[in-house]
C-alpha cells in the first residue's frame, strides 16, 4: 500500500505543469498621411507572469507627407534601438519599402527594468498589463 501511495504522489506531481498562455492586443492610429498599427503579443504563465512579449509596429504611408514621416521614423528608430541589449530586446525589421515599414521587437520581459517596460507599455504582471489595456480601450484576444 505504501508503494502505491508513493507512486500515486509521484504521478500526480509529475502531471502538474505550468502552462503558458498568450493574448494579442492591437491598436491603430490613423491620420490623413499615415496608418500606424501596433500589435503586442504577450506570453504569460498560470501565475500571471509575463515572460515574453512580441511587439510589431507597422507604418504605411498614404501620401507624400506620409513618405516623409516613414523616412523620419526609420532614421530615428536606428538610434533608438541601439540602446537595447540584444539578450533582452531582439529587434528585427520585417518590412522596409518606400510606402511601408514594419519593425518587430521580441522582449524577455522578466529581464527588463521598469524604464524599458514603460517604453514598450508593458508590465511584468499580466493582470496589470491587461487592466491597463482595458483602461485605454484596447481589445486583447486570446491566441
């Protein structure tokens, strides 16, 4: 009987896993010259701790003024991204054309300090993050 209870305890504790969940929050700013879309996908665990975030900024020019804005964005992003450590923030330009520019950030949220989290509108707690999104009327969908 003792062997069976030990075996049962081992089996039950071995079956408990810490599952990961993900949600994506999208928002968009439109002007007469530019569409600016942002997507934030957060991967969090059952303890409501955000472990990773993937942020995509997409810019699309709608006219000549929008083209100038995209050019300015490209120039400023280069110097902006140089301040990040590659181990904490991975930066990838996924689209770069005359009319469109898209940049992706993959962040190791637990390794980031509060100032970087604030820049990316993130929080280490998924509950606090989703509450903040709700307050800003930004919808988040389960992936």
